[in-house]
C-alpha cells in the first residue's frame, strides 16, 4: 500500500476544498465580521462532536486575538448553561449538516434571548440555517476519508473559516504583536515584550570586593559568588572593574604573577554595565551577545551596583 500517495490524495482533496471555498466567500462573511465587531458582550461558539472540537479551538483563537470568546457545549447549555448567553452576545453555531439534534434544541432559546446567530453549515435551508441571522455556507464536494463519511474536509474547512474570521477581526482592530503578547505573557513573545532586567537580575549575595583586595581574596570571592566573576568597587562603592575567572587564568601566565597582587591589576577596567533596570531582558540578551560577555552589571545612575544578570539566567527563563 502506498501511504505517501494516500497522504497526497488527502491533502489534495482538503486543499481543493479550501481553495474552492475561497472563491465562494460572499457578503455573509462580511456581515459576520461586522456583527462580531459590534458585539458588546462575548462571542460564544457552540457545536457537537467534531464541530464542537473545532469550535473550542476557534473560541481559543478568538480569545487570544482580541475577541472575548468561549465555547459552550449544547448539552451543557440545555442543563443550565444557557444562562451564560444574553442579548449582548453573538453566537456562532457550527454543524456541517445543520441538523445536529443537541444544537437544534438550543437554537429557539438563543433566538428568544435575542442574541444574533451566525450559522456555519452547508445549507441555509437546514435547521441551523433557518434559525441563523447570518449563514456562512460551507461547500464540501467530498470528504477526504475513503468512504466519504468521516468529517475531514468539512472540519478542515470549518477550522480555516474560523481562522479567516479571526484574522479579519484582527485586521479590523489593528491587533498588534504587543496586544497578542498581552494575552500570552508566558509565551516567547510575551517574555520578549514584557520581562525586564529587574525581573531577572540577582540582587543579593553579590561577590563585591574593594579595589585594594588581593588576588587571593578575589579568587575566594569568585568561588563563593558562583558567577565566575568578582565585582570591584572604589572607596565610594561605585563600580570600577570586573575580575573574571578568565582574567585569573590569564594572570597565571604572567611571570610576575603573585597571589598577593591587587586584584585590580588583572581586572577589566572598563566593564560593560547598564544603568537601566527597566531595560527589556531580550534587549539585555542582545547586548550580552554583541559584547561577547556572560555577566551584565546593573547600576544606578551613579554607578552603584544594583544587581547582575547572567546569560545563563536569560537562557533558563526562555528569553530569546
């Protein structure tokens, strides 16, 4: 059996369904978008079986792209959850056949509440179509399954039309990346746009040493600090230099090396630092990578140390 050929046939059938649907989009789609845009309440998606699963995904997509939405199962609606719907809401009912028994049972009640119904079905003459204020017709010539029965092409089309509605609403609302991140603060984009250096920097138990500290004492501070670096300050507590374990290794190569020397002798005297703890962590990562350093020192405007940010912390927190 040629499984690759089967996969290709499936994708071709479903692809044809989508392309055909693109050519059949009409004013009903525009009416649906405008109805949702003018909604003062929530967008409620409902459907049973495979349509219900697609509807749940659609509700999640709408909710994360600026359209308050949730999924309501028709059976639960019949047993009390109809109270979630009022006249300010808009309801999208999904049923390819348009004759789902559970969905059909709640349609008269939704009409009684006065909430507009957008039906996604194959015919405006179906039960769902007849109860709907707007019908987005779904034309499917063939399901992709070999017996032309299991919902495949029809569910793919439903999902794609839901995405089309969501994208149209995003465009109408001028929905931006920053808006998306507001709904996804734990995602990669949310972390990039909202997490600041102040949220991640280490403030306590910093390996800070004075400028007259010996190299031997500095090495102990580096070991205890677990940052691979000691922070050297002047008599007034201002950042003056950094001594890394790499600096120590290079010092060992010097013929005049002595553990009694001042650590400052081998330190980096113009260390990289920032005086803005409100900088985005993603921008700090860019700076760290550009300067090829591992530790970024954060100071106040007078160069007094407030904390440090290690590249490992940024990586562990998923900042990119």
